[in-house]
C-alpha cells in the first residue's frame, strides 16, 4: 500500500530536517575518533611509539567510552537530547584540541581515554533520539543515512587529515599537532549550535504543522502501545534482556574486526602503493565511498522487506570474504577493490542491526539497552587495535591484521544468523 500524502510529507519533512544536521555532527565525531590513524606514522616517529603501544593507546579510547556510555544515555533521557548532546560535543572538542600537547606514551594514553569518556553517549544517544522521530518501518533507512556519516568521514576526514600533516613546521607545530587543533574546533562550535538547532520531540517541533505533529505523535504512541509489556520500559529490564546481550556479542565481534583494520587503513594503503602520507590518506577514502552506497542500498532493502537478521549476517560474511581475498592478491588496485568490498559489507550491516533493539525495548530500557550494546561492543575498539599492533610488530606486515578482521567478521556473521527471527518482527 503506498503511503498517504500526510505520511509521505511528514516522513520527508522529518528526514530532511534532522538527518543532514545529525549527519554533520557524526562526521565530526568520527573524524575526531579516527584521525589518530592518519597521524600514526608521524606521531610514532616523533614520540618513539612502537606499533603495539600505539594500538593500545589508540584503543584505550573505548575503555573510557565503555565506562561512561550507559550512565550518559540514562542522563540524556532525564535532561533531554539537546542539552546533553551539546555537552558531549563541547567536551570532546576540547579533548581533541588537547591532543596537540601529547608528549609521550602516558599523555597519549590519558588523552585518548578522556576522549572516549567525553564522547560516551553521543552515538547511542542519537540512536535513541531517532526512535522519538521515526517509526520502526522507517528506522533502518534513517539510521543508515545517519551512519553514512561514519563512512563519509573517512572520505572527507582522511584526505583532510593528510593535508593538515603538510602544515608540518608551520608556527612551530608539527603536522599532527595542526591536525588535532584544527579538527577539534568544529566539535566545540557545533556543540554550541545544538542548543539552538536540535528539536527535542515532535510535540515541540514548530516546523511541523499541528496536523503533522499530531499524526507523528499518534503513530509513535501506537507503536509503543503495541509493544505492551510495561517492564520493558525500565532500565533494569533493558540491561537484563537476553537479546541485548546477544546483540552485544555480535557487535563486539564486528567492532573488534572493524577497528583492528580502520586505524591501520592509511598505513596499509601506503604500504600497497609506496606513496606519501597524503596519497595514502587520499586512496584510503575509496573504501568509504563504496561503503556509503552499500549502506543505503542494504538499509532500504531491509526496511522494504522488514527483515533484519540476514541483512546483518550476509553483510558481515561479505566483509569477511573481502578481507580474506585481499590477503591473497598482489595487485594494489585489486587489493584496494577487495578492501572496499570488505568495508562495504562491514558498514552496511549496521542500519538493519540498530533497527532491532527498539523493536523489543522502549523508553528508558531502549536508552539503556542501546547504550549497553554499544558500550560493550566498543570494547572491541580497544581489543582490535591492540591485536593489530601486536600482529604488525610480530609479523612485520599487515596480512595478519586483515586475516584477524576477516575471522572476527566471520564469527560475528555466524552469531548474527542465530538471532531469533521473531525478535525483529515483534
């Protein structure tokens, strides 16, 4: 059945009003999270960091993220998304700028930990915020469009970060110091803008007519009522739900494989074509372009068919195959193509994946459950880079890093395939 004119108008208006702005916020968040990968070679040389130490320090971000994720999302439900997202962005912008003052291993570890603590709650907070604006049938596409910021951040951020490294020596600063200074400031400025531009809920949206606001509020209320089972709205119910822990395990394996590769991507690409840091950063944007297209296509198909489990699992299997095949190829162009397929598979599963939790959780349970899944899973962001750094150090190459990512995605896909079909359609 085609959507009514009112339905189509409201969904379109909400999408165009919210998603581009949230997209920009997430681009900044992701750039500030992964720019350390572009800075890796220069920082390691200047600060005398070996690959294992760098991997541990880069990944300690996710320990801070883990510790503060659930509390942050619970606070968001109390004070509202507008105030809390603004606070998060200003704090992480300040920490990113402070990265320019790193002098060695200890300060590097400390600031990466603080960056994770500062950013904790941003991503799950936005996901929870989207449940207040989009119905379940529209959610995978909305989440995917928002999350394409993470892939386009690589398209924009890696070349930008590579260009900033060329400022080396200007004003008495190294290139990587300029990188952190310039890329940290937008988070502070945009954080302030959130206070004025982010609309809290459909009921307070002046840009919706009374008819449009009433229709959307009624639709979302009907969905919540259809869920029934009031205990699902409690924080404890969300944290204790078996599906939350199942999804946490799936996403942990995914994130471990992802960050075991992502922080190393510019270095891997540089080793393939023997170019400069800037050329490597430019070429490393290619997998992100491919992934962006794949994310939207897979999410739209998932919404159209109302199927989540196999969209998640098969995407992970594609990522697994891409990483594995890249280790068997010798042509740099074919390797880059295979890595692009791997990254597309890894990223395209995320829209359908994050559409699952709000189906069986609501209210505070949804906020807590989403945050718990993301926080536990993002410990893989500590494990992945540490393993990748250790493998690079022990083998002297990157083949083992790619095989590690392939293995984690295979395990994630197999575990995703065991998700109960009823849970995604309840």
